[in-house]
């Protein structure tokens, strides 16, 4: 059929402007609330690192590669292709970025090469899953196994005889230019140093977001709202997302499902490659073996936490990057203070689940009873764990070093467990697609 998906759908009445603004307003309210909690926590504990400009900038640096992996997973899975090969595609990006930047002397050539190699990994995954019908998990695992071997082989060929290079690393690489808003760095630093309530915290936040940012950081941040616009505000995005929900219905309406899946998975690989370039050239000054350190898998966790939406995955990425930034900067007291935040969050979660019981209609069905009991159990568990966290915070002054080191992973797992109640992945995600085989 020649009609497109958008042509086949009935014309909808334009939604009121205030309805379109609700997600943005809600996101701003949540961000303001989180920042307010951190400000209060800094005032209570005296740990100025909690809202310092250095912590904010470090959060961006540590979170952006994970954010690119999460965004890569979003593109692929919204089209119905599970992509656990993100780790391998990031490895391709780290090596490609190093190769392009070193032999050209230009960081932008490194960016291009890293993105191209990541996209090649995505194209390989699309070929296996879309054309040959290979199980998505098997294909992703194969790419994760293949990438380190390919990178080691190519490093032996190209970097072994170069000064500072070797089979496991590249020579030093050129830097990307940095971007700052002129004239505000020193005044903000002075205001931040006074440690005034709220004003100094805002100064630290703004200074971290506006001074000495790598150009690649700015590009990566811009890709998150750009993805939202492309996938949720264009006909192309509607067609792509329909392939992840019901590819056979989309096919019947004229959507080229295979082409959409190929495009999405290739873009996914390119974004993962960009995250790899960031690790090699911004997070470090050279490519090193095992540089990704599982960030592709963490990016998948951030995407799931974000419910397969750009704003949510940005929040998950920020959470991991922030906790990682605290432990990287040696702020053990600030990490200890997060116990109090976790306790309060658990109490709030319990209150929300109990409040939802009062709003929900009481039904005599067995399913309704199970649903209510499930909410009561969740609220009770949250209260118990919250009391344990609060007791731990009150009875100790610092956390063991091992817990501080793994605090980003622990925090991410905890939040994922709480957020799992509202998650809904694309309906056809991970299913094998064959043109014309409607089910």
C-alpha cells in the first residue's frame, strides 16, 4: 500500500498548548526538587563538594559516555532491535577516534572516524538481526566479543611502533577545544567560595555547566533534545517507533520496516561510537584497552531506568555520573550523606505507594487484590530499607572504601529496582521480523 503511516491515521484534534508543556514543566519541577534536596544536604552536612562547580563538571564528563550509550540503545530499541552490543560499538569508537585523531593530528577527524566505526558495528548488528534473523542477544554478545579482539589486532598494526603507543594503547591524542561563557567564571567561583545558602549552590551549578566544557560535551548534550524532536515530533520518528511497537501493522501502512530498523541500529552504533571517542579523547588523552569499563551496559541500565525516553535516560545518566563524580573527587563525606537522601527517597516512595492505594478503586477480583497486596509489600519494604539507611547514616561518620568505590553501581541498581514498576518497553522489542509474516 502506498499510503504512509501518518496519512492512514485519523486526524487528531490539536492538543491544548498547556498539555504539550506538561512534560517539560514536570521535568523542571523534578530537577528543582532534586537540586533543593542537594542544597539542603550540603547545608546540613557541610560537605561543599555536593553542589560545587567541580562536581557538576565532573558529572558531565563521567556521565556523557554513558548518556551516549543510553541514547544509542534508545534509537535501536525504539525500532524493535535489542542492542546489548553497545559495549563493543563503544570500543570501536575509542579505537577509531584514536586512529583518526593521531594520524591526522585533528580531533575532529578522530570524531568522524570513531562515529564511522561505531556505525559499522551497528550496521553489522542490523545485518545479523534484521536480514538474517539472528537472535538479538546472540548478535550483541558476538559484537562485544569481537570488538576487543579487532581493536587489539589493529593497535598492534598501527600503534605498536609509534612513540608512546603499543598493542594496548595509542600515542597521546590532540584535544578538542573547550567552550566557556565569557566573563562569568571568576565571579561565579567567588560567589561559590562564600558558601552562602542557595546562592553559592546556584553559582556552582551554573559554573559547572558554562565553563571549560569540551566541544564534544556540548555536542553530546545537544543530541538528547535533538533525539526527542526527531523521534517524537516528526513523521520519521513516528514511523520508526511504530516498527518497535507493531512492525506488521506499520508494514501494512506502507512503512519500510527493514529500512527503518537498519537506520535506527546504524545511528545507534554511531552514537555509541561517539561515546567511545569521548572516553579516548576527553575523558583521557589516549586510547587504552578496556577503556569502556562496562559503560555500554550501564548505558542500557540508564535507558531502562528512563523508560525508553530521552528525558528519563538523561536523568539516569545524571544520577550515575553524579555519584561517580563524588567518589572520583574523593568526597567520602558527601557519599556518606547520600545515605540520608536514599532514606528520604525510600520514605517518599512508600508514601506514594500507600497514597495510590487510597486513590485506586477497590475491586473484588483476585487480580485487584494481588495488585493492592503488591503495593503494600513494596511500601513496607521501602520503609524497612529506609530505616536501615537512616540508622546507618546516624551511627556512622563515613562509609567503607569498597562501598564508596561502587556507590554509582549500587545507587543505579537501587533506583532501577524502584523505577521498575512503571516501565514499558516497546511491544515488539527483540522479536524477529520477517516481511509479510504478520502474526
